[in-house]
C-alpha cells in the first residue's frame, strides 16, 4: 500500500468528505462521554437510572444529554456513510460503525480491539506512522493521509484517512472516505493535461517532469548507472507537408511518426513498465528519454534505429509520404546535470545536425559547443569593440616575382580581445558579416590602412610608393555607400586612388548586377584597383571577367600548394601547373595582373615566376607584421625582401 500524508490542516486541492468533520467530532464526543467500563459496547442500550433520591426528577446523562439524544447519536454513528472508528490512545479500535465494516469487508464487532494502524496500513512508512502516533499522544491536532486499500474480495480502492483527537476525551476518531472516483477523475484530468491530443504521447510538461525526476534519482545510489540520455529530433521539411497537404494530413503524419518512435523505444529495450519515454515537445519536435543509459553507443544505436524507421514511406489516407529527421544526441552523467542544461545541449546538437545536412544524428561535442559559446560571446561584443579600439592592422607584403621588390601590402585586421587574446580575421569576420557590423569595421579598416599607406609614402619620399590592398565584404557594397566612403577616406588621408586596391571574393562578385556592379564600376573609374581574391575556388566562370572592372586576380593558395617537389625534384601534380599557367595566360590577355597566394618555398616562387605570375604573397617573403616592420622593408634599397 502507498499514500501521502499531510500535517495539521487541509492540503491544497483535497475535497471534504460527505459527512463533515464537525459532525463526526460531535458523534465522537458523545461516544467518548460514556464510562470506560462500557468500552466493549459502542453506546449503552438503555439510559442510566436517575441519580439522587428524588424519584420524580428528570434523569441526567453525560454532558447534559438525554437518553433520546444518545440513541440518536448512536444511530447516526452506525448509519453514517462515512466509515468511522473510535480509537483509544494505544491505537486499538473501541467502536466501529457499519460503513467501516462494509468498507473493510467484515462486521463491526470483529473490528473491536484491533490495531487501527493495521486496518488502514498507517505503519507503511515512517513519516505517516510518526504523525499518527503524535495524534494518539495528543501532540498533534489532526493527521490526514491517502491510502490504497485492498478489499477482501480483491478489488482496490483509494481512501482518505483522517485521524483527529476527540475533545475532552482520551480517544481519537479515525474516519475513512472512499475517494476512488475522485482519484480516477484526477487521473483522467492529469492524463489529458499531460498528453498531446494529436499523438497521445506525453507532452512537454510530463517530459520535463520525468526528466527532473530521473535527474533527482540519479543523485542517489539506486543501483542504476547514474547516467541519462536524450535523443531530440525534428522532422525535416514538415512545414511543407502542412502547407501543401493541409494540417489534417500533417497531424496524421505526426501520429504515425509517434507510433514508429514508440516502436523503436520498445524494440530497443528502452521502454519502462508504466513509463513514458517518448514525448512530443511541440510542433514536429519529439524527444526520447533514456534513463540509466549505458553510454553514448546505446544512444547512437537508438538514433540510428529511429532514422531507419522514419525513412520508410508513410501511407496516410491515400497519401504516400517520405520524411526524414535530424537528431541531436546527448548522453552524460546525471549528477551535476540540470534539465535546462541537458535540453540546451540537446537543442544545440539538433541544430548541428540540421546545419550538417539534415537526415542524420549528431552527438554532442563539448569542444564544438565551447566554440559556439565563444562565437556567441564574440558576436555580442563585436560592435562595442570597434568603438573601444580593440582592433589593429597587420600588413603582409606583396612582392614582385621577377625582381623581389615590395610593390604593395595587404592589410589584415586582428582583434585584440580582452578575454580571448589576439584573434585572426577568420574568427570574427563571418560573425561581423552576419550581424552587419562588418560595415562599421570595414570602414575603420579602410581608413586606417589608407592613413598608414600615406604615412609610409611621406616617410619614404625617395622610393616608389607601395599600394595597400583592403578586403571588402559584399555586405559593405549593399548596406553602405562604399563609393562615397572610399572617396571620403581618400580625400581625408591624401592617398592617391591608384594606391588603393579593394579585394572581393570570387563568390561575392559572381553574378554582380545592379548596385554592386555600379559601385565596382564607379570605384574603377575613380582609379581604385579591384582584385578578385581566392580566384579559382568559387564558380570558376571566366565569362564575368570581361564585364567586371577587375584589374587583379589573386590565385587561391590551394593551387600554389600543389607546386611541391619531392626529394628527386619531380613534380607530383603537373596538372596543377598546367591549370595555373593557363589561368595566368588568360588573365594577361585580358589585361589583368596575377598574384599568387601562400608562396612558402623558393621552388614554388621559381616556378610561379617562370609561368608568368606578377606578384607573390606568403611566408616565403614575410608573415603579416606590424607597420614599423613594413617601413623597414620599404627603406631598404632596392626594396628587396
């Protein structure tokens, strides 16, 4: 038997029994007023004889009650629908009514002198037993608990047991109300409240209730593994089903998916008796909770079985549908884990599965998550960092392949982050492009680089000035007036337009039309050089070179790295040289110059110079360095690196 106990007073949500406690107390008071020698009989059958010598005086009874009142109370006690018993301070039944006897499947006489605690299982747990004994000792005003009792005929019932002391008496009144119907109604209402009406699966509320209970249980040594796992899945493209076939078909699909998920959990041995492991969290999101998991392989096996099950087509009222799902898998020790933290990890991992191509499962990776958290931290502080002056520029020389002279430099931005240290551009440029702060950052880079190039020109008037190359994001062209910004900065710094080169990636300029094309043309007309960065890795469509105002091609480093020689001097990939040579010749015929990136060895430089590359950039010449290092390179005559 099981149940819950409560302290003095009424627990929230409980329902008062049919016979009020006020009435039962009055009945118990009358029962308690009889002499102890009549303890074997609930009430005296005949009223006591009048006391005193006066024969005509009216008889007197305990507490001034008449014999008629005593008979009425005894009749009410026996006829009451509420099961009741008077119990002495030792816990033995003194008197029991017919309702209690019927409830327990016996007769009232057989209940006398029995231990009341045994009748309603009050000794089942320490807390309940302690509260009951306190009422018997008079140290507690009232005690109430819920018990599941078994009738001798085999059926079970839920009973609300109340124990209260009888005023001015050494007895207590035990009353038992059958609340089976109420419990059944509560169970039905709870089921409706805790389950999804479409799939009949547990909903988000019940899922988190189970999850919290599992995490709490894992904190104690209960013989399990102490680990917990979640497969958090989302259907790929479910919105299209609702939009094209209607929500009715969508609901049928969700119900069918729920069935297959439940089958997977059952067949894999994860379902528990009477438990709910598969839940619909909302929309087309489902979760499978695995308590006492044995490790990541167990969760991975479950995720694979779910994917295989969902890949089979669904036949829904004449509609044959095929769907897939993305699954985020998290498995860890329950100790020290919160439900919020676990679901955040599951949600993040589900996002990774979506980003990695959908129709797959992905296991939570702490390192990847740390990178994501770092990225989020960078995103939230990037805009203020520009205003705080946390960015700086370094410069990498662009060297003539034929003469070794420094012809220009590429400005490379660095973020001197107060928490993460010096960050290269690949750590934050994409973030800046996504949130739009690249416009503000790009304007600062352009102004700083032009100002520095002009300073070198002034400090070294006897040598030809070097040009500065600045990377430009396509969003700068769309979200700002790049032409006006460049004109303003050139006028402000005094740098000649031909000493500024703007680099855009091949994918950024591919298909340029309208405003981007007009901006590039206006910059070219101004005298600014336009370079295509990482050429050869994007669309590789050479047709656009004839209609865009491009003056420089920068070959991607993947081509240059192919220019490697083995120990015998043989080239391992002659196709790379052939491709690069063809691109260089085509560029020259179009009047373009070619810069080779990632030049690291003298053999690469020699071969690139032989096939006609104009300038080179890479660690062979110099890494990106501070402005004063570039100044020393410029000062050397004949400016050879």
